[in-house]
C-alpha cells in the first residue's frame, strides 16, 4: 500500500504527495523543473487503473495506482509553472476519509527515458468525418472524459485498430480543425477533440479500415511522440515550410501557432508539393490565409499537373527552393520544416544544406 511520501533513489527524479478534503483528493507532483505545462501531463483513469505520466525533459515520470476508493469520472489538472508543480484534483464518489491513496501498479513511481516508456493507448470515439480532397478526410476523435491529454505542436500520435485479429499501429499528426479559425493553443482544458487529416490508400493496410469506422466507433490513440520543440519558434523571423502530400499535416499547427504567437515573425512561406491540383489539401483555406495575413505566402508545385495548370511544376529541386526560400532580412533567425515521403525529405535536407541553411535551422519530420 502507498501511504506516504515516496522518497526516490534518483535525486533528480520528480516525487509526489497527496492530501484530501471531505470531497476531494489532490495528487501533487513535484517535477523540480520549471519548463512544465499542461501538455507535459497525461492522465488516464480507466479499467481500475489511475495513471499520470509527466514528461520532464526527455524522461517520463509515472504514477500508476489502483486507487483505494472510487472517484468520479472527471478530474482537473493544474500546473504551477514557475515551481514545476502539477496538481491533479480527483472528486471522491463518497465523502469518506481515505487511509491511503492506493496500491502501486506496474512501473509506479518510475522515472525513465521517454524512449523506454512504451506506448500507452486509450480508446477514443470517432465523432465526425469530412471529405477534404478526393482521397483525404478530416477526422475528429474525442478523448474519453477520464483522460487529460494535449498533443503538443509538431508531435504525432499512433492510432491502433485490430484488423482481422492483428493489431495495426500507424502514426498520424493532429491538425487544427481549420487554418482560418482563431488559433487556440494550448487547447482549452475541456477541449477533448483531436483532428486528423488522413489520406485513404485503397490498397493500404490501415487507412481503408479506418475509413470504414462509423461515427461512434472506437479507435485507440497513443500518447504523443516526436522530437519537435516549440522553443524552436521563439524569436523566429522567417518560417519556411516544405511539405509534400500529407506531409502538410505537421505544418498546420506550426503555421497557425507562429502567425498567432511569435511577435518577431516577418514571413511564413509554404512550398507545397502535390501530384495534381485535386490533391492539394485545404487549397482555398491556404489562399484565403495568404490574402488575410500578408506575412504568409503559399506556393503550390505539381508533379503531374494537367495542361491547364500555369503554376510551378516538377519535383523538389535546387532552383525551386533557392527562388522561394529567401530570408526576409540578411541573417534572419530562420527555421525550415520539411515533411513528406522519405525520399522527398532526404532530398530536401540535402538541397537546403547546399543552400547554406545549417542543420540547426532545419527540422525534418519522420517517424
Ligand atoms: P500502407 O499499407 O502503408 O500502404 C501505403 C501505400 O503504399 C498504398 O498505396 C499501398 O498500396 C502501397 N504499398 C504498400 N506496400 C507496398 C509495397 N511493398 N510496394 C509498393 N507499394 C506498396 N498520413 C496521413 O494521411 N496523415 C497524417 O497526419 C500522417 N502523419 C504521419 C506522421 C508520421 C510521423 C509518419 C511517419 C507518417 C504519417 N502518415 C500520415 C502516414 C501514415 O502513418 C501511414 O503510413 C499511411 O496512412 C499509410 O498507411 P496504410 O497502412 O493505409 O498504407
Ligand atoms: P504523394 O505520393 O501524393 O506525393 C506528393 C508529392 O511528393 C509529389 O507530388 C512529389 O512532389 C513528392 N514526391 C513523392 N515521391 C517522391 C520521391 N520519391 N522523391 C521526391 N519527391 C517525391 O504523397 P502522399 O501519398 O501524400 O504521401 C505523403 C508522405 O508523407 C507519406 O509517405 C507519409 O508517410 C509522409 N508523412 C510523414 C509524416 C511525418 O513523418 N511526420 C507526416 C505526414 C506524412
């Protein structure tokens, strides 16, 4: 039984404590780090297990308990950023005094590198599905009420479905519901929806099955993964985005966030490679955004255009990149984000380095 403060062997490890009133139980996590925000904490209460994972730098601190008494489904999570403290407030089902918080479950009170923590899934409900292009749809999944999870900008999650008896897991990058709605990141605490733009490949393993889900069906969603750091956007002057096909997905939140939250930003330039005009995701939204915000430009490049196309065409090339990705001022603070099919991304990184962008100035999105 876990009854008291847990001293930890590792001095840099977070620790936790708990206290109660008649109706509430508060679990406090002391991370000993200041760079903690609401998206550093993922809480799940399901199937008799209470799980709170706190991401501290590149490590994961886990509280994993079978609670000693029942609690209500909803709870609140607060972060006191300047002292690195997390508070999870649970509502008791009955106003009795708890003698202990609960019994430890697997890896309780562990502090391990995030890469060793494994994927944890919770079941989310499909609540809407909207056609965006001939093969790409916007899906909205709703987290269960007993989960607190926010996907940080630039990170992806894994979706899992059991297909003919085998679990299939694929990565997808959450997007905003639109490029034009007011950006609200970090999402409101009660915002439970995660949006995805997903291209359906008729011969694919996962996407046709995912597309067959009915509204109300469940799909397992992992905790966020990836290595993009939002601090890369701080004091940025030029943001250059290089996307191919669904490689556009990580750009959505980055571009929304940068235009809304980075006062130093002078220019956001998106070069978006697709096969045909019909493949361009959110083309009219991108065009509207460029009209609305003079800092933003989008250039569409098609590899298989029809004869009516009078825009840029071809594959990624030195000439296309050097013409478009020009700094707004000499030595501006710049970040280049690149995402698409692996050969596209690899070629893009090489070409950008040839154009004298440093490795620090380039972020590529991969699995
Ligand atoms: P697969 O079974 O992987 O097949 C894909 C295509 O390749 C099909 O056309 C299939 O016919 C063909 N194919 C399969 N095997 C072969 C073969 N041996 N030879 C030739 N052709 C073959 N996708 C999105 O749509 N949206 C996202 O937000 C998104 N985010 C991602 C984030 C990350 C970090 C990564 C790595 C990928 C992301 N993807 C995203 C891609 C996604 O993970 C899947 O790869 C994609 O959905 C295809 O999955 P599938 O199982 O349906 O198709
Ligand atoms: P697609 O096949 O429709 O191609 C889009 C464009 O990519 C083409 O018009 C072409 O300009 C370029 N392209 C394609 N193959 C190329 C090659 N071999 N060399 C150079 N350029 C090439 O693209 P799609 O079906 O939408 O696929 C998008 C890809 O992006 C998938 O492989 C997906 O896994 C990847 N993706 C990765 C992430 C991530 O890592 N975070 C996120 C989203 C998508």
